[in-house]
C-alpha cells in the first residue's frame, strides 16, 4: 500500500533554506502541483469542463496564496539590529 501511495503522490526532498515555514509551504506547493495535474487530466479526458477546471484551479491558487501569506513566505523578517527604532 505504501508503494502505491508513493507512486501516486511522490514527494521531493526540500533543498531550500530550512525553516518550518519554508518546509510547510513546500509541502503545500507539492500538493498544489499534484491537484493541478489531476484537474488537467480530468479536463483533458473530458470528465470535467474547462470552466470547472478553471474554477477549481483558481480556488487552489487562492488557497496557496493564503498559505504563503499565513506562513510569512517572502516577507522581510523584522529587523533585529535596531535600524527601525525611533
């Protein structure tokens, strides 16, 4: 069962700067990519309409953007050297 799960949902190692937030976002990004692949395959195979695929992908994109914002990815960390002090 584990082999089938690994085949259907492969996970790549994370090679970036390690922080818990970066690791969590990487996992979210990989899940996003897998879901996009499924949606595209369903649309290509005629199982869902192009409009449904677009709406589903748009919703997934909004979720990923929200995840990025909540995790603080891409935001400048607060300064610790006192340069923002009055």
